[in-house]
């Protein structure tokens, strides 16, 4: 059995990288604020690629230079400065208070796409936002710090309790077979060296039929701790980090794993930058919308106008063989999904539905974010996951309940 780890923006944030949407928009307005103070002295006007500001009896000293730069736009509005936006998409996202994450930007683009009368302007504005994003990420300082808890979670053993009910046989059959072979040596020195709980487990399994043994395994096997390795190896054969970020924070974990294990590894770990990488023309960044099962998408295709499909991820994926490699991985063997900092929003619905509802998917385990006030986003994350399922029975069976989940850090 393999493991597929979905790596989202929350993973970078957990490592101290300022890659959130708020970080981006704050940095943008900070830059505009600094340029505004320099360039608006002469004629009371400031102009750039995105907007023009006309001052209206406002003096620079009225603006608090220690303000949160992301509020600079609203601050100037309160000072009765006149804004004329050239990039109307930037104007929309600057005015919307419910935009918190990158997925919200992608959703906003799709919402505008459904009602726009000027597709060329929308795509041009969105392209400018994408360029801003890439330039902003290139400025972010790389932090070389491994998080021990995240590292342990990447290489975590499988737990029976996390596996969907219809897939328990994947583990139970070899466990039963091994226990029956061990009971033949019940009076040997090796058997006597086992812990009391392991002896109890082996003896009981050897007496039970398949159905009762499955129930017994589900209830007791995870409690064996390290002793369970005596019976069966419960580590993934292969681990794939499906990285939705443009940064390479995950590379530190791969390098550290290879450094420690060398040629002694029994399984391998690999990575796919499914949304591209910074400064890599062979794997350009993908930023757009990824729900081609939406009813409106069919209408866009029927328009026979390629401009409406320009920023759909499903088409952009064909620029590389990354998506094909993902399909090869999930087709090859049963797998468990770990979620590390990915919101599972609908802007990636097509891909996530393919992963989550695949017959080889046997478990989906969210590692949630615990906030400073003690609350967490487990429920919100699971709600997002549910939107990527058409078969709700599979959703309920495969998603690990909160009792068995934990924070990412």
C-alpha cells in the first residue's frame, strides 16, 4: 500500500514562509504605499500599471506609516483620495473582505468569468495578478528548517483504524496468516520473548474466523505499538508528495530522508510539483480554476471560444507529464491520502475527485490547523473534502474521523 500526501499552502505557512494571500496583498500595498509617498509629492497624483490615485486635500503626514499595509487602499479611500483602477480584477479582490486564501482568488476569477462581457480584459487582469504572485514568491526568504512532527507524520505507519471498512482485508489477511504461523512456535524462546499483549493478540486471532478476526484486528491491532512490526510491516511501499505550492519546502524532507537512509531504504519517496515551480520554464506555474465538472464549464466549451478556457487547470496540466505521473501512481496500488495544509477547495475539484473516489483510495486523513485560540479547521476541511465527492458513502467511509486525526504541527 502506498501513501499520497497533498501539500498545500498551509505546509509553507507552518514553516514560517510568508506565502498566504494576506502576505501577498500586504506586500503589494506596502510597495504601493512606499512608491506613493515618493512619487505623489509633485502633482498630488500617483499612477502605476494597476491604478491611478488622485489626492484630494490629503497630506502625507495624515497617513500612519505604521499601519497594516494591506489596509492602505481602504485608508486612502477614507481620506477621500480618488482611485481609478486599470486592473478591475484587482479592484474586486481588494474590496472583498471574504477573500482569505488563494483558492478564493481562483474562485473569484471563475465567478467573474461566468458573468463577464469582456473576457480579454478579465484574462489580462488575471495574468497581471499571476505575475504579481510569482514575483512576490521570488522575494520570499527560504527557511531551511525541518519540522520534526511533520517529518514523523510523512513516514507514519499505517493504522488499521484509519482504513475504510471495505479495505480492512488488505491488512487483515496477511495478519491472520502471520499469526497462524507464529502460533506453531508458541512454546519457543522467540514466542516467549513477545510482550504479553502480543501473545494475547496472536492466540486470539488464531482461533477466530475471518469476520470475527477482522473485528478483533480493527479493535486491537493499533494498540500493539511497535510490537505490530513482528507480525506485519505497516509502512508505505512508496510515498508521493503531491505539491500544490510553487515553492520547494518539501525538498528538504526528501533530502533528509535520503541522507539518513542511503541505500537501505525499503521504499522510496518522490514529489510532483503539480502546479509548477518558480523560475522553471519546463514546469511553469499553474494558477486558475480546476472544476470542469461544473455545469457552466460545458457552456464555456459549447461557446467554441478558447479564451474562456484559458485559465482552466485541466488544460494547463497537459503542458507537462505531471498529471500523467499522478495517474500512474494512483492506478498502480492501493493508497492512503494525507492532507498537509491543503484547503481541498473546489478550484481543484476535478483532480481531487479523481484522487478521492478512485477505487485504490482506502483512506483520507486530514492533518488540520490548530489556531492560537484553541479552535481548529477540521470541520471546515472535511466540508471542503465532501464537495469533491459525488459518492457520499465513499466520503463517509474513507475520511478519518477527528478522534484519530491530529494537527499538522
